[in-house]
């Protein structure tokens, strides 16, 4: 009985002093930061692509109008 209680106490101490959860939180924060940077970059990229397609569409419209 005494050895069982000692084993349970040691397992509980190992569980409470474990630092594995801290690593998981750090990785989650890194992933969140990368995701935020990607979203910000995608918004800028989307605006640039939209501007490029608008310019190409305007030039095509002008070219088609002059041909016709």
C-alpha cells in the first residue's frame, strides 16, 4: 500500500512539473504570429493583384475600342 501511494505521488509530481505544455503554448504563439503576418501580407497582395487586373482590363478595353 505504501509503495503504491509513493508511486502515485511521484507520477503526480512528474505530471505537475512537466514543461511539455509550455512548449505547446510557445508553438501556438509562433503559429499565430506567422498566421497574422500571412493575413496582412495577403491583403496587400490582393490589392496589388486587383490593381494589375484593373489596369490590364482598361488597356484591353481601349485596344478593342480602337480596333472596332
